[in-house]
């Protein structure tokens, strides 16, 4: 079974941003339930936090790759 990070890397940026928004909304709702004493599964908070972190990591990897790729491409064009 492939890891969740590998599956996330295959998704486009807009899908990842939508997923992180949904996860943050779910996290808000879970914390609200916890504060009111209605939370059935407290480990779900941790799972959602980890999901947000995974998505943020993939987005940051792409950002770093784009930053590294742009100067290298510009330098190659100048040489030619």
C-alpha cells in the first residue's frame, strides 16, 4: 500500500489546497466538540493535524522545487 504522502504528491495544487481547507475546517469542528464534551474519538484530532502537516509538506516541496528550477532555467537561457 503506497503512503499517503505519495498519493498526495500525485494531486494538483488546487486539490491539495482544497483538502487542507477541508481538514482545517474539520479540525476546528473537532476542537469545538472537544470543548463542549461531545467528541467521540479524540485521536481524530491528531490524525487531522498530521494530514494538514503532510499536505503542507507536499506544497512546500513543490514551492522549493519551483524556486530551484527557475534560476537554473534562467541561467541556461543566458548561456545560449
